[in-house]
C-alpha cells in the first residue's frame, strides 16, 4: 500500500477542517498555540516511516502520557493495580467529580484524570519519591520513542498547576477515600509534569510501536510488558481513550487510540504500525477535530481497522 500517497490525499482533503473547533484554553499556556497546524505520522513495525504536515513540530502530549504511566504501573503492580481503579468507560467528562464520589473514590479507568492521578500516585509510592518517579516516566518515554532529547515544558506544567482546582479536588476526594498514598498536591504536580512532556508526531508514532508488537519494541527488541498486558492496554485505549467520545471513536475509527487536549491522538494497528496525528483545535469532547477526521479517513482508505 502506498501510505505516503494516502497521507497526502488525506492532508489535502482535511485542509478545510484544520482550525475548526477550539484550542484548549483552560490551560493558559496551551491557549496561545496556533490552531492552523496539522501533522500525521505513521511508522510500521518494520521501521518504515511516512508523514505529512508539521511532523517535527513539538506539542504538549497531555493525556497521551496516561498510556505510558498506565504501562509502567501495570508492569509494577500487575493485577493489584485494579484494586485502585477500574477499566470501564466513564461516559462522563474526563475531569468529572460526581462519578468519583458515587463510586467511593475508585476511578473508572486509568485514562480519566482521577484514574491517571491514582496511577501517578502509585508510581510515586513505588519509587518512594516524586522526582524519581517522574525521572522513570520520562526515561521510559525516551526509551520507547528511541529519543533521548525528549523533555517536558515547565511553563505548561506550572500554568496547569496555577489552575489546578478541579484536579486537586479529584485528588483530595480520592485521598478522603484512602485511594491515594501521597499528598494530593504531590501526585497532581507529578501528573502535570508528565502531561507537559513535549513531543512531535514522529516521536509519538514511534512510541506506539511496543503496543503494536505485543509489548516488545520491534526495532530495538527491548521488551517492556507481556503480550497479555499489551492486549489489555490496547483494549482500554479502544474503550476509554477518547473521554466520553470513546464509543464514537471506536465506531468511526476502530483502533486503540488515546487523545490529549494538546490536540494529539495516538493510535495502534496491532501487528502493523504506530500512528500519531496532531491538530490543536478540539471538538466539543476535547479531541482534535481535524485529527479525528483524518484518522477516520485513514482507516476508510486503508481498511486498517481492527474490526
Ligand atoms: N493535564 C490535563 C488535565 O488534567 C490533561 C487533559 C487531557 O489531555 O485530557 O486537565
């Protein structure tokens, strides 16, 4: 299949949609991002790369980082992790407090904010230090992306910390239900740091390859998790990766995917490739508008859905 030609066709078709929607503005440092940007990268398990648009342009990965922290926590805690969080779609906005109260402080899944904060807290508890935990997270991302220059943008994490009322509320609520080991502010600060990691679509598509290949990087042969853990992460991405539009994403795209409010979306074609698309303007669910449409076109043109 001529992936490069397909990506170029998509880019042309999608151009009128780029910039439609709204960039995330509840994090001030993200509100100034130019909405007229778009990039789409894929990399096969053989290491062939294809791309269109600003594939080198760094952006804030935000909730995409939750895939990486979930991987690390699953590797450390295995099934015991599920004592603290579930794997059910929430059907609620990513930062909803109501459900968490009803369900006694146990977040529905690792990809809503409460679940991701609980996962980060579990990593801090394991490494006994928040700086150490963040170092492990960042090193893991550098490893799977095969790029040691990847870092985080302190301006974004500080800006988020300045407006952290809701995330702190989620963390405090979990603490009150004894589902948080560390102080809420420590867990939330570390969570914001990994959300503020900056990457481009080339690096993020590369970082998905271990999930396309049963937990082992097909290019470096480094093993990170077992095939069964990989299946589980992909399943949670499929069912919970797009906030309360996860059902729609599964319906229209049909690939394990995770989006972030920075406008990035990663996706996995098991056995075949890692994908990342980015365009900062978001639809009403907080997912990239042009990115979602581009992925939809990609599976229509290639037939590469898991269904
Ligand atoms: N750091 C963001 C928050 O907690 C992540 C949101 C997202 O990308 O879904 O609000």
